[in-house]
C-alpha cells in the first residue's frame, strides 16, 4: 500500500495502536547513512515521548534486514519500520510475509529510494484511500512532483503480468487465415461458414487485438516506471514533518532533519533546484522555532547562511580545505599539476598570507575570517568560482563556535565509511555515527568533546584526502580513464592502506570528483561513469555506476542498477551481490570487471538505442 504523507499521522497512530495492543515493541531497521540515522533519531524521540517500546537494528543490506526480522519473537512484535531501505524491494517475497509465522507483521517503509516496488504497492490490493489497518506493507510517499502520474495503476500492473499468455494468443490468432479465404475453402468443401460465425471470429479477433494493445501499453508503462532510480524527499525531513503534525517538533529535530537534507545535497542525490526548494521550506520552520520571541536554551539557535564549498574548513586549514574541495579543484584545474600554485595565486590576490592560510582556520586572524566572503566575491569571476557558495545552516552558540551542518555530515559519514579497526566491525562504526549525530543535535558538550579528541575529524580529513589523491591520479595519468561515446570507465586496485575507497559512498564521491573535472575541462555536462575497484584481499571487485546532475541542477535517473542485473543474468556463473540498498553499487568476482562492463553496455544499448 502506498500512503501519501498527508496520512503520515494516521500511520504513526496505527503503529502505536499495534505496539500498545499487547505491549509489543516496534522493530526499527536503520540503514547505514546519515539521513537514515537522523530520521531514526526523530522517530525514536517521538516514540519515547509516547512511551512506546522499540528495538533498533543497524542494517547495511537486505541480508541484515532478513536476519533482524527472523530473530524477533513473532508472537510479540507486530510492527516493523524500515528506514531508508525496502522501498525498491519486493517485501512480500523477501521477508516471506505470506508465511504463517509472519501473518501478523505489518511493515512500514520510510525510504527515499525510488522507484517503489509495485509488488509493495499493489499485491495486497489495498489502495491508498482505504483502511490502513488492513495493509501488510505501507510505503510512505512524499508525493514528489509528477510521482502520481508515473506509478502504474493496479489494473496496469495486473495486466502487465499477463504478458506471456497474451503473446501466445496473439501468435496463433491468424493461423486459419482471413474470413474470405476461410469461406472459400469451406464452400469448396461443402460446409459453408455462416456470416454470423465470421462476425463472431472478427469480434474475438478485435477483442484480442485491443487487449494486446492494452497489454503493450501497460508493459511500456511498467518498464518506463522501473527505468532508472532516483531519490525522493530525505527521510529525516519526512520524520520532522510528522513531528510537526503531532506537535512534538523541536529545534533538535529540525537540526537532524537538516543533516538528512545536507547529505542528499552534498552527495548530489538531488539537484540544486530541488535542494533550494527544500531549503526554503526548512527556513520557514527555522524562523518559526528560532524567531525573536523564542528563548533558546543556552543561547543556541539554528541560522541560515551561505557557506563555502570548502570541505571541513572550520576544522582544517583554509588552503587544504580549498585544495581538497571538488569544486575548487575542478574550477582551478588543480588536478593538472597537483600543486597549490594556482590556489596560492588566488590567496595572494585576496591578500591572505600563506602563513595564515596554512594554519588551522580557527586560529586565523579574525579580520581575515570576517572578510573572506567579500574578498572572494571580488575575485570569483577571474578564477571561475561563481558558485563557490551554497545555502546551508549553522548552529549559532553564544559561548562556543558555530556548528556547520556540512561539517556534521562529513564527519559522521566518514565514521560510517572508514574500515573498522581490529576487534571491531561495521556496527561499531554505525553506533559511533549514531551517537555523533545525536550529540550535534542534542548534546553539544559531547559533540565539542568529540571534535576536540580529533580522531573523528581526522577520519573525515583522511577520507577526503584519499578521494582527491586518487581522483587527481586517475585524471593526470593518461589511459587510466577509458572514454566511450556515452560513458566513461575507471578500474583500479586498492590495498590495505586505501580500502576506504571500496565503500559505496566513497566510490560515489570519487565518481562525482571525476565528473566535476570532466564538466569543467570539456565545458559540458559530464558522461555517466562506471568505476570498478579490485580488492585482492577479498577477491572481489566493487562496481559503481554514477550519473551526475546536469549544470542546470536537474538529476537524471540512474539506469545502471537495472543494467547491472540484466548483465549478470546473461553471464553464466556470475555471482553478483548488491552493496547496501542502492542497486547501482554491486560486487562481482575479481577479474570479471571487463567482461561485466561489456555486458552492461550491451544491455544499456538494447534498452536505449540512443545510449
């Protein structure tokens, strides 16, 4: 069942009813990304306020979700909530909801991945305006622009499933020839066929043709619907909307919602125009909660401000922050010689001594920090840095420094992506990021202690350095990036020292850097890119297919996921595993990348001859 966010409060009330019916806890499966964790913080804060018990499980793939559901006591747990996972998967089949032991489970999906699985929408036959209590799977839909028109109706979905039967009928319908020829043959045989029988045959034939045309139309709509993935509203924004409607919203929840939105923008999961529209909505909530009539605890408030596209500038030096910024590196062409000469020229023209630019930003002279925006604006046209600022949010604090939403995202996402140290696994990293997002929203003393301890910031810095170093290396060395008419391909190997590059989020960042450089050097929208990374230790190759937003800010659908599945199906013995919940990141056996890429391209050409 698909449920629009206008009925989100009703869904929440239904969750509480099921939990309170016999005191059963809600199982919450939370994906390994900042938006999911931030959304979970908002959701669990609401559950705490309503005295609802819950258990929380971090998940990084559907195997983890299955294990979490299999482990629960089905006699007590009646409600499962999936955050940033499940929308694109057939939940009925994957989690065996038809089994007797799962017959009482109701699954709610709060997930920004699109498109929704049509099985989840239509299989139980419950339409969006019907009784919510009867649905087994409930997909919360933000109702994005044009989304309703895209989704095939239950009639179209059902008709598309009859494809094989209808094609067989169509193949045999004319085997007896046309009516005039049949009459001639029958008259010669002494058994004339009546006009009435001919009319019946014609009517049947016409009916079959009409049905076949409807089937083709339904099949085309379903194929078009599934043709590529995209992102809906950040789950944290959706959960904040719920908090507002039940009158339990707060500044802390708004900050968590901002973290989710920031991840989508900085990860380029949505285009600039959509981001700015959502920033406008967040600003309205910010003014409501942070206006002059509100007393902020400890003098803290959330404020809108334009910030530089310099990574971790508030925790790094100005020079290194600019050097490792994808935007600055691409616009200034730093990757060409991998030196700071052009950057130093810019800083010199701005009047910033190298001694100041090379020390921590927080220790720079206040006069230099205060005039940075104005000075940079004076020189941005000369150095092609017209979009060096972007709209974002900060936490203003009277007694301490500001907290930037972008910094929170970079630090917490680095925790999630960094390979675990000895004796730990990925769940330890998940809980570290979970706690850090909680701190920056609600326990700022702990956040300050985390920053002062430096290891979290250093993880984020090392991750950014690894991505930029590899990106510059691939662009600088000839032949490392294979260029084809409609896409590009990159393939390299990692060792223990840079295994962070195997993480799906990090691979996506690397692809975005390569596409930023391609956009500037070619002067046009960059081509999609396929990246393969071999890990000899694991004997696997991690493959990611990435599509960049256009210069206009519009984000095209990513069609790599479907092509990955089709290509793997055509290769005998190919074992493909999805990484996380994005279909565009998978692993294949080491040594198979070249053949797999050729198969992917063949599938994409077959699906789209213009590719």
